């Protein structure tokens, strides 16, 4: 049974209550401490409360780095507020750490005067030395600029659990919930949602359930009854459009998009994939959804993943594959095969940092060139990019639409930041989703494998259809008949035709919209996951009267038809990217505009303030 | 069973496409194409329900010459394309045409995994022990020491043996035949096509241009009786026109002369249905010139196919009816904003 904490509140502690429009809180500890779990719980609770949210989990690349070390620190950042949020937040307003290593790693991100809650039990000689601290930071004055609260979490958790019969080791695993309880108190959120979840989650193990809920309540009560912490935050619910909501991250949204597209096309979904960070979750999510006739194929490698999808597409189902940049490198010959055979295929690239294995769990936008041109010869495909976690749903639907409507591979670029980031998603009305009318030649129709329609699209004739037996493959084909053909003129004709077919997609996509004035001094142009940071920065600058607008590209090949026109209406164009200037180069080459790059490649997203600062520099204080 | 009477108009001819085969004169591929068409007719295969998928190499041109659905893939990946086809429409009969370079070198990984999954495909591996299309480099099945354009001093690669590999991956159907032994080839192809699961057939195929006579021992009239042994289920391994046989000595095969006290009953009896693949593996290790090379079906066992299992899970999941997007989107926690 769940006892509501709300009912027996006994406030004895006079606290300062700080009202804020939004707060950035980060919880951090060792990767074995269950930080992601409490992060998710805090996210649930705040979103159910009605705040807008944006989250950023940050976990080590190694599954089990040595406990207590800097490499083993796992963190979860939650930004919640009473207004629309675009990013997980630049600077941390409140940090809760379970060990010294977590303190050290996160210190650089704190705002001055940040609230700091530390588990003082972990600041032992061993703990400090694992975190490479010579002096105890709790005692050497180095934290003087922050409001530090020392809480003996290990001791208090053990005390709370003493009647549960759990062994000491198991009890020590409950301290994350003690910390979460304290966080709930700090932000005046009820622990009820989490208590209900625990009830269900640990039903099979009553002792663990009891210990976890005792720890959670102990953490909450500690704030409530002890005189120690004398500050609390209050953040009112946000004004959000009415409707039913759920939380979604970019990978879930992409998986939903694939399923929805297949359903709306009346087709089974085939998803061939090889596990790779940060894309594996799409495969996992899809493998659960068999009742939608989703056929997942965990292939032996990236190449098998894409070529199986090509076979599936030839057979007439909606076929997709998902991976990250290194996987796309392996798939590139396969993508070329789908280009020349002109088969619908969706390739989701959840980008990550670095060439080669790089920084597998960190984010980057380094694969734009790879998406546009990373194949041998002239092999144009359609390239899209999602702007936010929930936008992955919409753009995946778009990718599927274009692939089937134009008989072409489509690559959707997501990234680690979008795949991990969670935001509220207003659940769409299913009937409002597009319905895809897929045409397959029927017996009696005139059929030639490469006979094109007015959009230059060839027919999708399915094996099993009598009379339409045909052979396709990687060799150049004669247009119309599809026979193997080595003739020079035909090859050039086919290369140009494949390119023009991709260009024809532009007629079916929305034009590029401008946020702010339609023309002026400075346009900030972005693509992909920088949308949140760019929009927040530009909005803030505009509120301060700076003459700046922004535009965001979701379609990168073909570009929206009015792209050149929009760029031409501004004197200068600033392109922030998490790479060394790929969109900048592309835009300069395409439109001969003097676009200026603002680039960062640290495996981390932009902070709003970084872009804001860059805009200020460029405008040099000029107002509109 | 007369459920599927073969219609009289299904002759080998109707499976030919309008494209003229363009292999070199004397290439073993011609014979395989002819036998495949015969088998398709014999099985009553519908052209529209048949798909031939190939990789890259001389033999991989095969699909262009058949009036079925066909996919000429990229190097080494035919098995995956075929897997995608089969999983998407299990009613199709799916054949894979591959070679020693395609299946064992660049596509080696896929061969192992396709076989272990037991996808219902019929895989024809044309083994000519050379790279023909790229004009004569040694392949993963070329014998040690073979001089080719890329091994002028002799290859220092030890070869792979396709059947040992397939059996190692626990293929449910494994067989070998020879391009010129047309009746045997046809028979083996038919059995392979009828097998449910991955059927793997190694075909000794002569490349008359770059590796002529690689299989002289098995093809030539004067030698073949002594250098090959034809396997029959439940029958002793007898060759050399009944004069010799294979006997097991402890764990090893040995050649014995029949007569002089050695009877057929003393010989190794073939059992293609043995679940344990050790016997089949032992046969795959019998190689010319030490031994006569076995021809025929090494192994033929039943195991659920990958495609059946995948579709079975979907059917189970849909037992309570198909999924609804409305429910999918509402899995987990939701909340309503008024
Ligand atoms: S090169 Fe050899 S394998 Fe290729 S077609 Fe000619 S004879 Fe046949």
C-alpha cells in the first residue's frame, strides 16, 4: 500500500522558498549507483506535475568503469520549467552528488551560488583518492562559492532500511532513492508517483520494495524535518497546449514513426540492424512490437543489416535500417545498391562523436557530409534531419513517405543528444497522421522495371505478381527496360535522372520558415539537434531587442526550394554546428553566401549562452 | 500425394529469360543453369514465386538468365538480400547463387550466420577455386601453392573447404556435386530445393579460362571412379566400381579393398540424417588425392527454419488481434493537460 506523503506533512523547518520559472538540476554518482533510474523518476514526476521538461543523461562509455573513479561517473540532468523549454539547460542550479568523483566531474558546469547537496559519507580517504582529490573539498574552502549541504546519505539510508531485513550491500543500493526523496523535497514534488511505480516494479520482491520506499521517504523527511537545508524551489506548471501527453526520447520517437508509417501504408515493417550505441534502442523497441507485424532482424553486421533490408524492400514491405556513423560507413556500398536499384529504404543514423569509434556515447553532427556524399560515384539520396526528440517521430514518417513515394533511399539524421533527450510529446490523433497510398503494378498494367512516371519514379513490382518477373541489381541499367547496359550516354542519362528524381522531392516538402523577422542583418541557420539551443538563444536575443532571426533545416537534400531566397534576405548568416563547418561549406557552395560557421566538437551540445554570445559578437550590440 | 500436379506446360524452357548467357565457352556454369531449369520445371515452380539472388562473380550473372524474379546484389551479400526477401514473403522460393570468393571470402561472415539461422534458402556455391571475373587471382579455395596472377610464387594461403565450413555452422542440408555429372547434379539440386531450411550445395565448377582442370580428378573418365565416392543414405561407401570402400579405423577413414575377408558390412555406412554432424564433417575432410572425394548429400536433417520462427512469433503476438497505434502511443505513463 502506498501512503501518501502529502497527508502527513509536518513542516518544522523555516525555509527560504525561491520561485523560479525554470530550474536545472543534475544528479550524479557512480555508474553503479542507479542515477539514470532516479533521473527518469524525477522526470516522470515533474512532467506529470505539468512542467515542460528537457533532459540530458550522461553516462560513461565503459559499462563498468572502476567504482568511485572519475571515468565511472554517471549523471542525469533535468531542466524543468513553467514555460516552453528548448534545451536541458546550460548551467546547473542544483547538484546532488553521491561521491567525490561526481563532484569533481560536474563542478565546471555549476552556476555561481549553485545549491550543492553532497553525500558526505563518501568523502572518505579512499573515496577522495579515487577521485584524485589531495584535499577534502568539503573542508578546504574550495566550495565557498556554493551553498553546500552535507548529508550522511549512507548512514541515513542504512537507518531507514534497518527493519527491512536486507543485507548491507543491498541497503547501500537504496541510497539513490534517499537522494531522490531529498530532491523531491527540494523542489516540492510529491513522491507519490515514484512510490506507485515502486509498488509495481518491485512487487515480486517485497523486501527490496520496502527498503526503496523507506529510503525515498527518509530522504523526503530529512528535508522536511531536519533544520539542515534551508532553501527550496518552486516552479509552477507550464502552460502547454491541451491534450494527452507522454514522454519520448528520439529513439522511441523514431521507432514509433517507423511503426506508424508501416501501419499507414498497410505494410509489414522490416528492420534490419546491428547493435550500436546510440541506435540500439530503436531495434530493441521495435522487437517488442510484433503485433504490428514488425519483423526485426538482428543481423551479423552492418552490411547484412542493410542488405537484408534491401531484399525486404524488393519484396514489397516497408524496409528500414538504423545505425550510427561507423555503421553508415559500412553500409555505404549497400546504400549505393539501393540508389541504383531505386528501392525505398529508410536509413536512420543516430550520429555520435568522433571518427572511427570516437566517443561512442557523446553527441556530434559530424555525419552531414557522409549522409550527402559518402558513397562511391554519383549516388544521391534524400537526407533529412530531426530537430528535437519528438520531431524524430514526424521526420521518420516523412522519411518513410519520401522513400516509398520516390523509390529512393532516405537517410534520417538524429544524434546521441536527441536519442537520449526526453521531452513531453503530445500524443497525435492517429487519424490525423498521413495515410500512404502505395501503388504496385497490377496484372494487366503496362510494366517495365524502369518505366518512370512524371516524377521520374519507377514502379515497385512485387515478387509473387504474375507476369512482372524482372531482374534488378547493382549493374547500370538501361532506362525503361532495366536491362544491363554499359552505354556511355545511358549511364550519364541515368546519373542525371537519379539526381533529378531527388530534386523532384523538393516539390513535396514544406518551405523553410523564418523565426523572427523575414529579412535583416543576421540569420542563424541550423540543422538537426541544435534547434533547441539556437531557438532559445535567438528568442532571448530578440527579447533584448537584437535584430536576429533563425531558420532550421530539416530537409538537407533536397533543400527547401526557398532556401536560397531566405538566405538572400539577410546580410549575414551564422551557422552553429556540432562539427567543423559542414553545413557552412554546403551552403556556401550551393548559394555562394558568405556564411560564417560557429563550431564546437566536444561531444557536447551547444549551451544557449554560447550561441547568444556569438550572436552578440556578430551584431556588436546593434538592435533592430 | 497428388495435391500439386505438375502442369504440362512447365518445361525447362519457360524459365529462360530473353538474355543470352554470356559465360566463356566450356564454362561449367552452363550446365548448372540447364539443370536448375530442369529442376524448376520438375518442381512445378511458379516463375513469379521464385526469386534468384546472387552476389558478384561470373556465376552471379545467373539471375539474368532466368525468367523469375531476380536480384543481382553486391559482392558477398546475396545471402542477406535473400534473407530479407524470405522474411518479407515466406511464400517465395528463394535461391542464392554464389561463388567461392563471394561466399567464403568477402561474404564469409554471412554464410556462417545464414546457415546457423537455417533460413529457408537454397544456396548454390559454384566452386571453381579461382577469381574468374577479376581474371585469375587465387581464391579462398585455391590449393596451397597454386600459382595464379596474384600468387606468381605460389599461394601461401591454406584453403577453406566449403562443406567443412557449412557443417561447422551446422547446416541442415549439405551436398556436393559436379558440373559435368548432370544427372547427379539435377538430383542433388532437386533434393536441396525440396529441403526446408538452408540447403547448401557445393558445385565443383570448371573455369575453363583461369583454372581449367582444377577438378580433372573428378571429371575425367579415366580417374573419376577412383577419386570420387558417391554417397547414398544407409549404404556403405563403395567406389572404384565396387572394388574399394571406406572403412572407419578408430576415428579415421581408411581405404580398403573389398574381398579377401573385407565385406561391405565392414565399411562405413552413410547416414545423412544423423543429428550429430561429426560423420558429415569426417566425410567433408576426405580429400583428393589421399581419399576419393564424396559426392552427394552429406547431411539432411530437420530443424525449425528462421523464417518460420520469426513469423510464428508475430502470429503469436497477434493472437489477441493486431496492434493499434492509439495503444502503442499510450504505453507507459501519460498525463492530460486541460
Ligand atoms: S572466367 Fe571462368 S568462371 Fe568465369 S565465365 Fe569464364 S570460364 Fe566461367
